[in-house]
C-alpha cells in the first residue's frame, strides 16, 4: 500500500504559508498532493491519485480537528475504522471531527481519485461562539456527517485552488474563503441541531437512534431494512414504534423533516432553490418543488417571497 504520512508534510514547505507539493514514488502510476498551511491553523490539500497500487493512508491527529471533504473524481473511502469507511463520491461534501483517533483514507487501484480536504483545529472554529451558542457544540460531537450531495465542488474550491498565496493579502483572502466554506457547510448541521434540540425527546432509545441516523444521513438515508438492522429492530416494529413516538412512519417523518428544514434555508436568499433541494436530500429541484407545494400549498419561490415580504414589513 502507498501512504502519505505526516512526516512527508513536515518535509515539505508546510511552514512557509505557501503552496507546496507532495508526491509518492510510484513508477506504475501518477499522484499529486497540492497543499497549503496558513498560520498553523488552516490546511488545504487537493489530491490526485491513480496507480496500480491502492492508497491506504492513516494519520493520527493529537488535536481535535475538523475536516471538510469535497469529492471531485472517483470514489475514495474515509473514516475511523479501516474495515468500515465512508464512500466519498463526486459532488459529496462530508464533515469529519477527529478527536485523537486514527483517520484512514483508502483509494482503490486503477481508478483516478480526486478530492479536496480543508482541515482546521476544532477549537479554532469555536472561537466564533458566544456563551449563547453552546447549543451548536453538538455539531462537533458527530464523528462524521454527509452534509451535501451533487454539488459542483470544483467551483466551491476554485477560489482556494486559484489563489497564488504570493503575499499577505492573498493569504488573508485564502483564510477568509476557507472560513466562509466551513461556515456555509456547517449551517446544514446547525439547522439539524436546532430542530433536534427544540423538538425531540432527549432519551436515546432505538427509535431515537434511528431518527438521529436519518438526520445525519439526510442526503443519502439508509433503506428501512438497513436502518432497522442498525438499531436492532425489525422494519415492521421500527415503523410501528416510530409512528407511536413521532406520529409518522419513518420515511413520512423524514419527508416532513426535510421540508421543515427547507423552510429555514429558504429564508436565506444566498441559497438557490436547487441548492436547498440538495441540502435537504431531494433528488432534484422539481421533486422538491412538488413535495413543498403539496405540503405547504405554495412553491418554494412563493414561500421565499412571502417570508421576505414579512421580514421587510
């Protein structure tokens, strides 16, 4: 197995606050890791890997660290257990919180893999919190969460990739863009935390665990059978108990939850209707519009206009 190690980063120009390159010696393939580090806080890597040899990398993070991962090409796998890793597909955006645990990446042989990873100490993000924001600490208790699918990730990271980092002002822009990306994609998790804390019971029985799984995987939920297996129940019993607890069967509840979450996104004009649809787990903007109209009696665009009018009034 090929492997990128922390020592390889240390041997590069990681301390100079500019771009540096890493490459594995591989006569049977090609690989390139383009990286930068800003002020010992913010690190960014865009990796390309294609070889006859699989890549298995494992890194230990002694400091609590948050990763935002953008899938670009191919399918790599990331996670905390070498035998149970999360598939990162093109257009996916994932969050990982590393708390002193070994973190693994696996990329298969004979396939082109590209991804980008933005890395920052978790406490650096928490500096923006006031004492009233402790509710959102739950974002950082999650080991991992898929926060978006079907995104144009090349466009999202372009301002970082295209920044030459030649001078302090370039680096200020890079730091600002990195924090902007993190804030933008932490919002879906914050919305989930808000809905969870305000509406859900606090106990952790199997039905509640099932609901938490659905919230974490809102963009790509498990099947009913898989969900039932995860919480140790039959799918019939899970549906029956779910309805008893929440008033709806599992996927009726998920649909209602997605639409409730969509309302909070629609009040922010920075999100397009298509983006709101994908953030809330709908396969397309048209599917989202149809479901929203069926429940709310008006389209997402009309709902947004109505909310903006009320806000200005």
